[in-house]
C-alpha cells in the first residue's frame, strides 16, 4: 500500500491517457527536465481496424538499474513499447528502443515507470502516426 500512495502523490496526470488522434507526441513527465521519482504513466493509442501505427523515438534518456549484474536490466525505471510481433518490451539505459516501430494493433500501450531515481534523465519523447488502410497496400 505504501508504494501505491507514493505513486499517487507524485504523478500529476491520470493513470492512463487515451489518444484518438491520427498523430501526436508523447513524452515523459517533466520532459526534457529530469523525470520524477515514483511515477507510472500509460498512454493508449487507439486506431481503426486494419491500420498501422508508427512510433518514432525522438529522444531517449532513461537510467539503467544500478544493481544489474547482466544488462539489460530494466526493472525499476523503464519505457515499454510494443514490438512489431505483438508483444511489448521494456527499455532503459544503453538498452535503447529502435528509432521506428510499426505495429498493427487497434490499441497500443506506451508505458513509462520510475521508482527511486538515482541518476535520472530527460526521459523520452516519441511521435506516433496512424496510417489508415487506404494509404498502404496489404498483400492478400
């Protein structure tokens, strides 16, 4: 319970934000200044069926876990974005996300999580673009 109260006192945005625009920018709290301790944010990008969503990572500066013996260790502070194959992956430190990720899901979760910040960083900023079916070819 104490951990949950730390998060609710630190964060200044709802637990998640739903995005319905065809394009936009997502960034960590306080970006480009140091991100805060005990923060957990989720952005849900909604897109029409049979569309693609392209995520373009513009900036990424998130600390890696200091107690890590075998990197990458992104258990305390991380950015989670979808992979092209349908799963998600967590990124931090030198374990950086690809510059561009394209996924074909109708709901895409982008999550940012911090616990106790040691070094800190700017966080992240990314652009997303929903590409409607009429703008790309599908092999059938």
